[in-house]
């Protein structure tokens, strides 16, 4: 009987299932192509093997054939497929990291990029993902989220190359966000009890304020979304709503200066929130309607 033992290239050699080890130890013959990553592990385990590029066409003995990890070989007639190792959820992110490492070395364009040269994409890619989400095209959303993930991997790869003590790796990025999620969800990872989603939000904001108390407030987001976020936080803290008019006690007199235009925009954000709307999403919707009107006007 021929057993084709399939393994994942994303799992360390030797991390095989117990049925896989049983099959290897009980086989009359173990065959694998030269360079198979599990061969050193077989030697260490005292399992004899032979080098072969193809499985045997026919054999009366118990034979285990090890194709290269990740291969999808055609099963000979009567062969049994045994999964020796399988990917955990998220394992394919390893492929993204490995691909980015290779591009950084072998592609002239990728090799010359810096944090600064990639900065525009940090804004563009999330907005393209948002556009795909709004369109309802789930395949496009999947693709655009991949572009967002690329930016994370790319910046982390650049940072990992620094030798001045400021560098970090993609694992540091992952460790940081996991630690933050655990810290901000004490009702999941600790003994805090909450009554519902509203209390989760209040706890999140309080923990976030404690974390950022020693740092300057981050303003790195689109102005409309920033204004809405500041107003939401102020409302939860009990700040009087009239402060959102930014009139400084002058009654909001209109002089049509740039400052006055900004004040009016800020007040419109407050008005949108009063009506239960997200100002960023409403402006995007208006922009799409304008785009459609322009396209209609352009047509004969």
C-alpha cells in the first residue's frame, strides 16, 4: 500500500501528526526527493529512507512517499493521502513576510523604498479598501485588504533593517497589537465584568486615555474623521456641546476667513453627529453622488 504523506511548508519539519509518525515508523520503505526538509528529522529519529523523485508505480509493501511540502501531487491508483501537518489560521501570512523579504533583496524598486516614499500608500490603500467595502464587492474588498496588509509588512521589513536601535520586526508589530487588545479587553482576558457594548466602549476609552497620558495626542487621520472622534470623546467626558461652535465667546461672528470656514466645518460635524450620522461616511456618499452626476453630464 502506498501512503502519500503531505506536509505544509509553513510548519516546521518534524511537527507531524501522530498518525504520520506511525506511518513513517511502520513503513517498509520511506521515499522522498532530495532536499526534502524533513529528511534531517528522519535521520535524527532513526528512520531509514531512500531518495526518489517519484513514488513507485506499484508495490506490495507498505511505502510512504513524501512529496515536497506544499506540493499537490497526483495520487497513484490505490494510494492513500495522509495529511502529516496542516496550516493553522493565519499561517499564510508567513508567505507574505517571506515574499516581502525576497522582494526587498531582489527587486530594484522594492529595495529603494523608504518609510517616507511609502507614506502616501498608508493613506491611499485603506481608502481603496473602504471604497471596495462600500461597493459591496467582496472579492475586491479581499484584494484591497491584501494591499493594506502589504503596507504593514513592507514598513516592518524596512524597520527591521535599521541598526541604530530603533528597528522592529513584523513580529514586534504583531506582539504590540496583541498586547494592546488583551489590555483593552479586560472583560475577556481578565476578571472585569461588563453589562454590554456601551460599557466596553467606556472601558476602552479610559484605558486608552491612561496609555496616551504620557504622549501627545495623535492627530494622524483625515480631518473630518478626527473632528468626529474628538467630539465623541468630549461628549462621553461631559464637555458642553456648545464648545463645538469654536466661537471663543464672540458669538460665532462670520468674517469668512480660513479660520471661520474651519469653524463652520467643525460645527457641521457636530450637527451630523446630533442627527446620528457619521460625517466622514456622509461626505463620501455625497462625493460619490457628485461623481455620478459628473459622469452623467459628460456622456453625450
